[in-house]
C-alpha cells in the first residue's frame, strides 16, 4: 500500500515502447511536481534507450517487481500492450496506487466499468490518457463552440488517416480479440472521445469497418456515423490505407464552418525526441492554418497551441488537491460503449440505437 504522497510525486511507468518512450516518459519528466522514478521494460535495447533518455529512472524487469514495492511510488502509468491494461490497472488500484491507463482503458465497456467501480470503492485515482483532447485543432474547435462562432453545429467531421499499406509486425496487428488491435480501438478511441467531449452522448451508431491491406488480420479502415442526442451528427474516419488524406476536421454550423488539414505537430515532435520544455516544440506549420467562415467569405484562423503537457499538469494538481483527474475514466466507458455498437453495426449493417 502506498504511503503518504511525496513531492515530487514518484511515477512508475510500465512499458517503454512507442507510447511509453515517446509520449508518457517525456511528458512526465517535463512536468513540475512529477518524477519519473522507474520504468518497466525487459528489452535490452529499450533499457539502453531509457538509460540515455532518463538516466535517473530505474529499469525494472516486470510489472510485479514495481507493484510489489508499491510504497515507493505515488502513481503508476500503464503504457504496455492493450491486453495488459485491465489486469495491471486492477493490480495497481488494489495496491492503492493512483493509476493512468493509456487508451483504450479496456477491451470492453464492462471491463472498464468494473475498473471505475474498483477505483471508486477504494477512493483511488484512475484516469485515461486521452491526449488528443489537447490537440491544437481540437482546442480551437472548443473555443469556436464556446464563442458561438459557428452557430448551431449540425455536422462534425473528424479524421485520423494514414497510408501504411503494408502491415507491420507487432501486437496491434494480431487477430486475437484479447490484443484489442486494429485501427478502430486505436485511433478510433480518440475520434469518438473527441466527438463525445464536444457534442455529448449519442442516440445511434452506424459503422463500416473493413480489412483492406493484403495480409492484414485486423481492421485497418473504418467509418462511424454518430447521431448525438443534441442533434449534431459526427462522421468519423480512421484508416491505414488512405493515400490522400481528407481534412483533419470540418465543422459545419448554421452560421459558419471551420476546416483544417494536417495533424497536430506535438506527436511528430515527441517522436523526434523533442520535449515540451524545449524550443521549438509544437509549432504549427502556417500552411495548416484552418479556414473559418463561409464560401467566399472565409478567413485563415491560426490554430491554438496544442498542450499535451496539460494532462500531466492536471494530474499533478489532482494528486496534490484531491480534485478530479484531467479525464474522467467514466468517459472511457462511454467511448467503449460506442465502439462496441460500431462493431455490431458493421456486422449487421444496421443502425444501432443507444440507451
């Protein structure tokens, strides 16, 4: 059982693949009030990488090694393969440790609901890493909605599209449902979370989900149509087989529209080894500025700066004050409920009513 929190809060990170090394570790290390204390990875190459990038963090062989010494940590971050999310989160919460889980929280809404119940019954913090809530284009849309600049929004279009026509080795390409692979649960988790955050719960879901690449075993192309209870319709695309990408976001209201191409630059910077406490970082390409207005009367709109560091800054505040974490884990249950309905729709060809 963890003892009284220390300052800076001691963080144990489980997993040092792409999520752990490129996203979580640099964000944790650059957040005041947090200290990356230990990282679980048994891979020799990743241990060498960890020693170079975070020499003050201890390398551990197994999650059990970390969790058996729970009193040495205040927070556990789970960035290991999806199949491990539920058992590791359950073990961390049972040990009394505040817990961050990379998305998706679980393979099913039922499992996610149970984890939320466990955290609530023990009075232990649980949250989900939904970093795309701090993409600059998403923050820009939120501001436009708050200001009423678009009027009543009737359609929201959002895309995470890539062109990776050849499957790569790794668990994300494995067909076993326990792996929770495929693009729907990977990038689709972000798309649905953003849509629900902006426009609230949905009354129905329709989806088309396909395996398009030669040799692929998991879905690599998906389209979701959500009807929100407030009347807005969200059209969401995620694909690994898109040679020409559509607009990242297009939002249509009865007063004006907003459209933007190109991805938020923060991921590329993190992958390149740049950190948010260095400069330049997260700078938008001016060519990717969005357009706001109507045909014939639109203006270029600079995108608000993205802010992935806000997730861990908010988490440090939550640990210090007992206030809610930056992402309510119950939001992950709602996302998984929609993704499950999408799978049902794709199989049956029917619109799936919700709730």
